[in-house]
């Protein structure tokens, strides 16, 4: 096929070498305009030309700050005609500023920088930085256009619009290994499912679900442009690809030397206030289509079909999300949607288990005996605190014992085992879904080296020492993903021409080449010091969480007596005294206090985690994300789950017995569980923390950005819409940030922990998570589409380290649920009584409450524990334990039934864990990670792509042979044909 806009007559002018050991390869190409073309001067009057000259050797950049300069080719007649056709649009620019193009109406705005020209003491330094930075951007081939502050809505902000021309795009598309279409996909689609007609109400229109045809793709190469389906250079690279390329240049472009160190990257300039914002543009307003017919209006489509809550029952347009926001955000919404779909099954089973408890509540013998005045009303319980608390009757806990049966019944065991298998199915089926997305989104051959394994600019800037790369034995340039020797024939051609034109450069080049065998590194001693500081900081904050949890426990112990006294002496609380017991009041208030502490510690630790991760200076982007993820998750894990672990595994387990209670810090008596068990308290704790986190998270994610944007746009609403430019509209939105997606994952993974680690205590947790996630998908999509600036597109082929965290939590959940069923619920003691100690054949569970309560002689109370008053003259009281009565020779020692129950609990844990683990591993083994049809399609596409590329090379060789090119030997021709045959065979 004929390639549109083919370039020719490339001439290398100069390669400048710096005075020190750095190298800057500056290639410069002149644009040849005919006289007729030059007469159309106004056409290009907005193109920035300042700083287009090649800098002198003293301005050379070091190897980590080299900016690849783009050759400026001769503009073809066809492109020039395109300029003329669109020239008329320039006269319309006064009509509306809501445009995504430069003033000429031709060049697309790929990125925007903004700054405020404030006259403070650093004004001159910032001005110099901006001048140098923008000059280097122009040398890199980017085109800039500045909007004066007088044109802005508030009259204070300058906007620098950036356009990446074709030459820049194709150069960096090759550097970033971007895949582009070479032929339309001819692999037949999957056989239609007969049940698809039932899913029609949940489907979106085909043009929304699949906005682009499916193509065979191959990594872009400047030398093979005829091979690709380049129908229009202005639309060949999608806007997300374009802003990704520009962002790559911005993060590596230098802006000068300060304090003896060379500085570069837009991130530093944003941090030091040189620029106030840097962002790509949304393509239109979200509530209406753009008037420009060349606008795709993808933002409007996403809002109408995806970001509105009324579309909650519809599938997500993942291909359109990926096209507009990039693969990294697309894979997040794919995972969140799949997680929500799988939660539907868990929620249904959980509701069934809850309904079982509800319908069998009246058949629960334990609560019947507690509520019976002749049984529970006659049982006098020992005081729950020292001195201040009084003796109380068991039937006062009637309501709470009935409610505890909702979650503490036989269905709890079934649900715990089911969730252990469900989490395995979720993770395995997600792997299959992820593999399908990798194929559909051209991520099969995606290599981490191309994106995540490139050195971070911050690492290169802070690591001044260099050493040889132990693998490649050479230094990789700014494009770390493309070592110098891989630039191939084009690089050698440039070097050869250079030495032919300027032989004196040979000696300098060899010296520089030797220096290029070195790469920056952080000395081991510096790493050790930084890791020690980081580890100590993390340990301190984890200890602070544990200290706060202990403080909440102390609160529970200290206020229980106050609540007991208040409810006993306050007449207005008597009507609800049966429902609101001192135990429940203490548990609810402590849970709320704990939630507030969690939120405060989270806010502070987020800043600390980012700071210590930056201090460690991770080498690559992947290392940075992984380290930050592990720090944040460890903190959140301890912060959110510590209180639940306390209630589930510690509360009521180490209380001692009357006359020999155990004390915390030798002052506060340890808490006891309700006579019906601690499971209801764990349910209360879990509900408050989980629901509170979800409500607070939605407030933070939706309401706060909306208020901030409303406040920022309040003045603009009074101005005509055509004066409120597209770059100003986006500037007034919130910044999504590089860690925006990280917090979304973290929120969902913490929720995943709630519904897996403690689900045995609360079968309705999956239902709450399902309802939250249905809302979460629409809230996330709404805020991303309407309240945030457009994020820079990024690639990702999986959810990354979160997959390993989910796997770890899945394994841990089996253990925690087994312990909850065994030690927190009352199931095992009831089963032991049912099979070994029941005395009634007609009603095996009758007498269980009396059997589970031991007897204590009140006269044996030490003065420290003895209540101040005993108005009814009780001689004995009961407490929850299995101990011998006071008249037994083994007074107050554990009975044999206690050891039987303990043995049964340990046996249950071992059996349940082994059964669930065996089923989990068997299911994981049975389900392949990659579907068979996807494997076949991947092989088919690889074969066809290789065939297309080989046929292209073969045609090129034939042309060269026909033209008498001696370099195209017969052996090379035969080798190429042989490679095609080998590809077919493989």
C-alpha cells in the first residue's frame, strides 16, 4: 500500500558532543518549502521557532537527560493541501474557544502546561526554568503555542499548548514499542451463546462496546511505514497514545543545572511551582457533543453510556475505556466489574444463610432457655466489672441472644467453606478473563521492560555514581527500554555519516562510548541506611496502630461500668434496656471511636508512606509501585483489621474466673463475651467499620471533588460559554494523580479482606460489598469522566502486585474463618453437648445453657472484686466457663468437658483447613489460566503477523534485486524465504 505523507531527503547536519563525558545527539533537518508554499506565511505563523538552532557543546546533556531530537522532513504536497483545506477554520476561532486544536484549527493539542506569573523572589528563576524547558521541548520536535494570561478567564494563568507532529509520534512510537494495525483481523469470532438473547437488556450498542475494528498489530517501526494501515496521519495514533508519548518526553526533558546537578522532568517543575499543572485534554464537554465534526466525542459517550447511575445494570464499555484512558485504567474497571459480578453469587448464598438463621430463630433452644423466666430468669450471673457492677439475671440478654442466632448457626459453617471455594473460583476465573483482555488489547507480548522496568528519572537524577550493567555491560540511554546496540542500522548509518563529514569526532565518540558502558546506581551502604530508616518508620506506625487499638480496648474496659450504672439508674432507658445492653453500648461506641482513629491514621500515614518510598529511591517504576503498595497495604491491613482480630480471637478468651480475673496493666479487668457468644459483637464491629469505610470513601471520591470543582467554576458560569476554553475547563477540574488508581485498588482490596477474612461472622457482608461496588463503578466512572482531568494513558497487562496480595488473603481467609467458627462462635460447644453430654433424647439441646455456665460461691470473692451491694442476698452466681463447682474437690479447675471442647475445636480447624485447601488447589489445577480459544487465537495471530512481516521483507528484497542492488544477495533472499517456511512450520 502507498503510505500517506512519505518523507525523503533526510540529511544529518550535526552531532554535538558536550565538554564533559556526556553526549547529546542533536539531529536537525531543514524543511524545504517551495516559494509558493513560503508565500503562505500566515499558515505557520503560530508555529514556535524559538530555540530551533542546535546548541553548542557547552549545552550538551548527560546521558540520562538526553532528549531525542526529531528530524523535520519535507512536507509533502498532499499534507500541504490538507493545510489549505483546513485554513478556513482559522477564521472561525473567534466563535468559540472550546476546541482541542491550536489556533490554526489543524494541529491537535496533545498536552497543556499552565503557570501563574507571580512576582515573588523566585520569579526570575522560574521564568528561566520555563524558558529553558520549553526551548528543549521545541528542540525535541514538539510544537508549542502560548495563551496569554489576558486570554484566560481569571486573567492570571498562562497556558502552554503542546502538539506532537508526525515525526515525533513515529519516533517515540518505535521507542515505546507501540503496536499499530497492519491488517484487519480475519479470525472468526466466538460462536454465539444461545442465552445471549436473555442478556440483551444488559448490553450496550455495538458501536459503544467496540468503537474500533479488530486488527492484527505489530510494533511500530519508522523503516516499515508502508506496512501499516496509515489512512490519516492525524488520527493514526489515538489521543491516548499521543498524550502518552508527550508525557514520556516531558518527564525526561531537562531544564538546566542547579546546585551543580542537572535537573529535568515536568514532575520537578510542578513540585517547585514553575508550572501549576500539566495535563492532556478531554475531547469535549461531558454533557453535550462538541460542535467540531472532527471530535470523536468519546467523553460524551462514556458519560451517557457508562458514568450515569441509571446505567448501573448495563455492561461496561471496556474497549472504549481502554481507548480513551489507556490500558491501565481499563484493566482496573475490568477487574472491578468482574469482582462485582462474582460477588452476586456470594451475596445470594449469604442471603440464603441469613434467611435460614431468621426462619429458625424461634427454634433455637439456647435463646429459648435464656428468655424463659423459669430458666434464664432464675440464673444469677456474676458481675461484669469490679465493685461497681451488680449481679444480673441471664434473661436480660434475651434479645441479643435471639439476634446472635441470625449469624451463629449451622449455615455459618457451610458459608465459611463456600467462601473459601468462592475466592478460588474468583481468582482463577479472573486470570482467564485477564488473559482474554491481554489478547484483545494487544498486550500478549507486552514486556514490563518497555514500561515499568525503565529507570525512574528521579533515580537517574539522584544517583550520581555509575557502574557497569552486570547483564548488558553497557549503559542504556534515556530510552532505557532500547539499548544503544538495538538502534541497528539507522544508528550506524548516522555515525558513519558523522565520521565521514567530521573525522575529528571519532576520538571524542570513542571516549564517550567507553563512558556509556556505565549506568547510575545507588551504593549498598546508602541503600542499607535508607531501608533501615524506612523499616523503622513503618514499624513505628504499625506500633502506633497497635497502641491505638489497646487504647480502644482500655476505653471498652473503663466505660463498661459507667454504661452499666447509667442504664441501671436511668428510668428513660429502661424500655430499651433489653435491646441496648451495656455490652452492646460499649461495643458500638468503641467501634465508632475505632473507625474515627482509623480514618485519622490513614490520612497521616498516606503522606508518610509516599515520603519514605521516595526516600528509598526505587530504581524502576515497578519497584516504586510495589514498595508503596506493600507499605500501604501492611498499614491498612493492621489499621482496619486489628479491632476485628481482637474481638474474634482475643476478647473473652483470657478473662480468668470470679476471684481470679486477669487484668490489663494490672488495672483493667479483661472483657467477657455475652452469654450468647462474641460473634454478635464481631458482626457489629465488622458492620460499622466496613459500612463506615464505604460511606466515607464515596464522600471523599464523589462529593468532595464535586464541591471543589463547583467552587472553582463558580465565576466561569457567569461568562459566555465560547469564552471558557477547553484547556481552562479542564484546568478547573481535579487532578487524578499518578497514585489515583492505587487508592482505588487499595479500597477494593481492603473490602475484599472484610468479605473473606471475617465472612463467617457476617453472611451479609458480600451483599453490602455488592451494593457498594455497583455504586462504586458508577461513582468512579462519573468522577473520572466529569470531575477529574484526563489522566495520562499508561499500559498495564494485569493488576500487578495486587494479584499476589489477593492470593495471600485468600489463603489467610481459610484460616481465619476456621478459627472464627471454632473459637468465636458457639457451634463447636453446642455440637459437643449434642453428641456427648445431652441428657434428653426428645430435645437434645435442652439444658445446654445451664451446662455451659459454671457456679461460683459469692463468699469466695476477694475484696477487690466483690460488688458493693448484694440487696437480694445471693449466695451463688454463674459465669461462662467449664469449671468444677465450689463443693468439688477440684474446685474451680477446668472440667473434662472443657478439654473435650478444646480438642474438638482444634480437630475442626485442621479438618476444615485441609478440606478447603484441597478443594481450592484442585479447582485451581482444573481451571487453566488461559482459555483454549485464546491460546489458539494468540498462535494464529502470531503466525499471520510474522507471515505479513516476512512477506513485506521479501517484497523489499525483490525490489532491490530488480533494481540491481548488490547488497541484496541471493543468499539473503533465500534466508528470508526459509524464515517464512520456518514460521509456517512453527
